[in-house]
C-alpha cells in the first residue's frame, strides 16, 4: 500500500521553531517527526510513501530527495504553489505528517469498500474537540455532519478527524486546477452533506504535535515507552529511565525519564529530569532542566532553569535565566542572563514594510543581528534588493522577502500566513513635491496602504505596529520660539504628504480603540547615513557627499540658512527597536533637537573631506520649510532613547561609504523605508558601525 504524507503546512503554532524548518522535520527524541510518522505507517502495512511538499520544500528534498524517508522508500512531490490540504491529494490514501497515531488502515480500507464511499476518514475521541474537525457518524459508518473547529462547548460530538483519509479521484473532481482549497473545511463538509463520506472510529494512541504542549507531550510519551523501546534508535539505558545515544558527559544529576544525545554535557551540580537533550547540548553548573526539550547545540547557562519549555537549535539561555510554561526559544536566539520568561515566544517574528529602503534595510540588519525572524514587504518601486544583500546572504533561514505593494489584496493573506508579532510600517510615498502633483496617488499609498497594513496586523494577531511618521511635515512651518518642536505642537501639515501621514497616525489611534492593536509612532527628523539615496528629495547629505566626491559644486536652494535636524540612521533604528516594547499609544520625536543650516552642513562636509566645497545657489523651492528641529525629550522618557552619533562622525561614515562606492565604479541609489539602493560590498569602504545594543531586547 502506498500513502501520501501531507507535509505542506507552515506550522504557525510552533513558531519560532518553524521559521527555520518545517515542523515535520523537528526531532522527537532525536528522530525527525516525519520519520516517526513513516514508522507507524510501515507498521500499518504501508510499503511506500509520497511526500507532498508545500512549505520549505528544499528542506525535505535535502533530507529525502535520494528516495528514502526513514524505513520506507519515498518520493517527493512539490506543488507548483501551496494550495492548502486539497492541493496535495490526488491519490488513494493520505495522512497528516504531524500526527503520531496508531491508525488501522486495513480496517479503514475495509469500511471504505463496504460503503462504496467517495472518501473515508479515521476518527478519534478527544476531550476538547473545538480545535479540530468534528465528525458525527451513524452506526453504518456514514458521516452525517462534519464541522471544522466549532466554538468551544458547541461540538456535536467528541469524535474528530484523525488526519488519515482514503479518497477516490471523484472526491476532488469539483476542485478547479490551481484552486486553493482546504479538504477539511470545504471538501469533507460537502461530501458529508451529499452522504458520500465514511468514517471509522479508531482506538489507541493519537497525538497532533502542532502545539508546544503537544510537542513536549510527544517527547514525554516516547521517553516513557508509550511508543516502544528504546525511545531513540540505538540508545542505551544507563539506569532505569535514563537513555543515552553515543557518548555524553554527565557530571550532574540526570533522572528518569530522560534522553541525552551524542556529545551532550550535564555539568556538576546541574539537574535534568523528564527531558530530551539533543546532540551537543550543554547544561551549565547548577542549572535545572525539567520536562523540557533542548534541540541540538542548545546551551543553558549556570543556575538557569528551563521547565516545560523548548529551546531551539544553537540557542543560548543565559546564566540565571528562567523559562517556564511552554516558552519556546527559536533557533540561534539568546535569552539574556537573569531574564524570566513565561509562556513566551523568542524571538518575536517581525515584518518590515519598505524594508528594501535606506532606513528599512538598516532596521532589517539590526533585527536579524538580534536573532529575529524577519519578513520584508517592498514593491521595489524605490527600494532595492541590493540593500538587502547582507540579509539575504547571511540569514537565509531567518529572512524572507516578498515583492508586494502594500495596497494590494495579497498583503493581508501573507501576514496571516507569516504571523508577525510586530509590524514595522515604513513603506510610503515620501516625496512632498510628488504628493502635490498627484495627491490621489499619495493618499492611495499612505492612507489606503496603511489601512491595508493595519487590517493585516489585526488579522494575523500582531501585538504592535511601529509606524514611521514624518517629523518634517507634520507641524507645518513652526515659529522660531517653538523650536525644537515638541509633540504637543499643533499639527498643521502644509502638503498632501504631511496630511496623509497624519491620517495614518489617526488611524493608528482608531485601531487601538477598535481592535486593541497597540502602536508606537516615531516622527523622524532628517535621517542620513550609508545607503541613502543621493537623488532623493530628503537626501541632502547623500547629495552633497556625492557631488563633493565627484568634484562638482554643491547646489544650495535659497540662501542656505534654512535649517534641518540631522539624525544618523543607526540611532534611528535603535529607536525603532526600543519601540517594540515601549511607548505604546504615543507619538515620539526621533531627532537631535539641534538645528543645522544647509551652509553649515556644506562647510562641515568639506572639513571632513579635507576640501573646500564649491557652492552654487539656486532659487528656493516652493513649499520648503525655513526651519525645523524635533525635541527628542519625550523619546528619552518613554523609550530610554537618545541620539549618540555626532554629526561630524556620521558625515565621516557617509563619505567613507560613498568614496568606496565611487572607487568600485558602481552607482547606488537608496533612501529610508521608502527608498532604493544597494548594500555595500567588499571594497566599498569601511563598514558602518555595528548597531549599538540597547540592553535586554527580544531575540
């Protein structure tokens, strides 16, 4: 008998572990979950499996592309695009690849043939059926109703879909080619209504491993011998209930029922009980690991406690830290020393709109460096994949790029699939002059696009939106006595761009009240730094640096005495990171509070470059503010943030980066969040300063 194993799901309930691998490849006591499923199929009489792939197919192909999965021959089939569960099934038998169960396939086949059903399913009784497809069948075996995930307390039966099906080709005849269909939510209810769906109630072991609690339970069951001995192939029993694969170093106390993989180390004074420790795991002196799962290479510091939690591959739990109540720490993440986490997910997955731009790509680099899983949404109208070269090359498992317009209908389904905890919304139409020329397009991007982002944030269950507001257009032309401007200043934008960004801020307040969606809005001063667009409206630093290095005169519009507040990009990104945890419901200024005239900027750039810049004056541009600076005092109070990069130091970094680009002979374009450009490459000059740490941050 041949069986199709459905392994296309994204495993959202097990994130962040499934950001870096499909859930079916997560180990259960040292053996991939999928291979555990194949073991049970072999015991049921299956002699070949077909793996139907959807999410991260390359991972399955790397493991099983040679033609074998565990104890059985295997063939991999990749959907052209994931089409939910029905997209995978065109064969006689199918099972879910994340369900560990003793299913009587022979009995199910006999029922199927006796009834002459179009489809038949195995069912199992559970205490709480509300999270599953609930089945009501008659004595003959015909399904009378199939209700997918009914509200708690309303289920008509405690029998649920056990994730094992027998299907005739006719079962999917009504599904259009390429149509996204869920067999549980759409096909089975329709067949039940037509009286053509059979069901067989089965007894014995059954566990859907798709949650942290169930994943921990699967380990407990194997360690306790409920799925046979030994708990891992080739493991030996050191003493009752303590199993070891390969060689492990045990200086501390290991109690039943536990398993240690090859090279695992339990230091003196440490205690391990009821836990599975993968290969190379280290448990430090005095640490305690109870009823937990530590994946290969994880490290637990001295005196730390890990209870009822999962620590991902290569992750670190700092000395004295505490993890409890089904906390899940993702691969490579770091729990700072002394941190206490309960029912937490670390790191929080993040989504960055406009992430291919100047500020956005710098933020992405910071988030990845701190261990976050990051999705970037950018339509590349002004952004550039070159800005994300470092992210794409160095963080392939933790980084995903999606070329989408935030106004499009694809955004919300994407956010629901990716389930970001935090959304950084930087994408915008940011050209003031363009907003005047085409205010409708400006509103479409900045108002309707923002509404689409907020709609997605609510739909995916995100806890917060961090919004890039405009500090230069929000208040109109401030009076001299009002500088630096505070957040309490009247908001009187003088351009459609300023109006649309203000509208986004008002929608954030509204969504906070209507949907309990938290936000923090950061009004940015004139941001500058490496990757900024030398051809962008607000990129005067980049423009001057470009022309200075090319030996061209610096063009100054007006008399040059107009002032701006220049803040370095790394400082700005630090504010965004801090806003993940603080500043809820607030608008906060991100600037230096210092006015610098255009003439002073040109003079300082010349000083840094060691040249006397030639200046050319042109008529002032209509609508340009005369003076502007933002008071960052409120950000200091609510975010603990202050700018730290002196202007001269920041200009030095810009000139060095621009000089390297000139030497390489390559032109780059960029700008913040709504911009374009490319990443520096070897030979492009010295790298930017490493992002400054801000203490205990997520991930």
